[in-house]
C-alpha cells in the first residue's frame, strides 16, 4: 500500500522543480507514466481533503504539464483534454495568469489539429485575459498576437 502523504511530498517536489521534468528525461512515455501516477495520488488525497485549494491548483499544473507532454508526443486530442481539465480548475480558482497561458496553449494545439476556428477563439480569449492581467506591452500578449497571426494566415 502506498503512503499517500509521502507520495504527495514527492509530487510537490516534482511540481516545484525549476525546470519541467519532462525536458530532462529521454523517454517521454516514462515521464507520462510518472505524471499519471502522481495524478492518481493527488486525486486520492483530494478525496479525503476536497477543499484543499493548494492541491487543486497543483493538479491543474500537473494536467498542464501532461498536456505539454502529450503535445510533444503528437497526441493532440489527449493534449487538448489535459489542457481543458487544467483550464477548468484554474478558472474556478481565478488564477487568470494561468488561464491566459492555458488558452494560448490550447489554441496552439487546435491549430496543430487544423481546427483554426477553435484555435482563433482560444487565442482571442487568451489575448483578453493576458491584456487584462499583464498589460498591453507584456511579451505574453505579443506571443498571443503572433499566434493569432499565424492562425489567420493558415485559415
């Protein structure tokens, strides 16, 4: 039987690492398995402490990282689903900086799937959030504008 609290401590160490762990592991399938195991542990802990807001946000971060990894593996449907799960949590928690990032990432995934209308909607929504949270001249606003231009050119 797994010690949930010990596993949760390890989960937090991985989430708080300076770099994304998936960039340092040669086999993406290995890190994906680790993330899936971490998610199971976090969800199990959440069942016993459903109002644990820190854990809810950590689960959202994990979904986002899984989405990024799925995207690298060209598993774009899984990538989109993971980003959507993270987005739902971050919207509830009103973590608007992360909402803007997730919408932008989801737009990129939709563009890769050649679903340009959905991609543009995500970029427009991301732009609204990023302008509100970060201001007009922030580099993330520029990134979203750039993505919108690329998407418009492909439509």
